[in-house]
C-alpha cells in the first residue's frame, strides 16, 4: 500500500481515532476525533476553538493517534500515526461538512460553526498492523518529509546460527536458512522473545 491508500483507509474505513496530546503540565491526554479528509498534503480534522483540545494543539503541534477497525482482536486492523498538526483555518469547513454530512446535526447552521477551525496533519510517520491476516502484517509509512525510523528487532553479524530465536518466535517468521538469520519485519510482532533468548546478544532493538 502507498501513503494515499493508508490515508483512505483511515478516513473512509475507520474514520474515528483516539488522539494523544499533552497538557500544560506535560501529562498525556486522549480524546476521540474524526479524521474527515485527506489529500497529497496530509490528513484533516476539525475542532472548536473553545475546546481544551484546541488549546493543547496550539501549545504543542506534536500529536499521535491510533485508529482501529474490527469486531474483535483477531479481526482488527490498526493504523497509528505520530506527527505534526497545524491550524489552517475555516476555509476548508464547507468541504468537510459536505463529505461528512452528519456534522450538520451537531453544528446545524453557519452561526454555530463560527467557532470551528480545521487542522492538517502535514508531517508524520505511521504504522499499519493487521491481526486479521495469518501471518500478521506490519508496515511503516511516512509523509510530509518525515523520515521513517527503523523499528523492531534485527539480527547482527554476531549470530552463531543456533536457531533459538526461531524456537521462541510466535509467528515463526525468522528465516533460518541463512546466517545471520533474518527476522521478516513485515510479520514481526515486536514481542522481543528473540532478543531475550539469544545467547550471544546478536539481536538488537532499533526504534
């Protein structure tokens, strides 16, 4: 999948996400926010200027959110994003209301919408995690100039080929036909079992 496909899944297949921001004392605060639109420049959501969420966004542009879809854990797809959000003002409001008509029941007229403003998540990295597939599927993406950071467990040249890591891997997606063995990142749970059992500390954690 490319970035636009991830965005489309977030907006049209999931829509509601749990956002994390920090308050004036640096404590984490969460709230449920609808991701209402996307384009090549990022993701879009709105809020009212009277909300504490708005104040937190203005004080610190750094945000994170997780959006999930599924009836239970084993049918779940989760997309997590962390990045920067900036206020772009009310000009995009008519478009967001057109694409999200349920908003008219919350803010029914122009007067009631006067406090609303739009934010754009313009830079960030994300992770796709799909438990509905066997093996599980994991992938990373970035947008707006952000750099994707290598995350997970990786085998170094210290590997002696003992295969103990494979014995503890719940997904059994470590290629033991070569040395050093190779952890297949797209199916890794990031549980750390391989790291813990390696007798020569040939596995390192990167994040």
